[in-house]
């Protein structure tokens, strides 16, 4: 599912590569990965290993961050949804 409010990783990579005036072939050589991976990443079709994606992101000056989602406690929910008196 695509959220049109946010660019995809592929779109961000493509934009950043173009800003750096690199072709896919040049970026592949610099990142030491196959050009087809860059094409797949930029088209949001990549199904490979995270180290490949990370290597490309590093070349572009981008960083992938994973944040653990924490659900609020019942007490926090009560505070959030309590009716103001």
C-alpha cells in the first residue's frame, strides 16, 4: 500500500542519485553492487538483502532507521482519552 503523502525509498534514492549526478552504472560501481539492484531499488521492486540496500543508501548519504513501535499502556490511553471536566 502506497501512502502518497510520503515518497518511497526508491523515489528518495532516485532523487538523491540524480542530485549527485550519477548514472545507475556509476552508482553501482561506487557502491560495489550490481546495477540491476539499483534499478530494482529505485523502482520499488527490490527483494534482496538489507546489506545491499544499506550499501546503496550509504553511497547516497541516506540512512535506513528502524524504530520499535511501542503501544501505549491502558493508563496512558486513559489519560489521552479522559474527558476534560
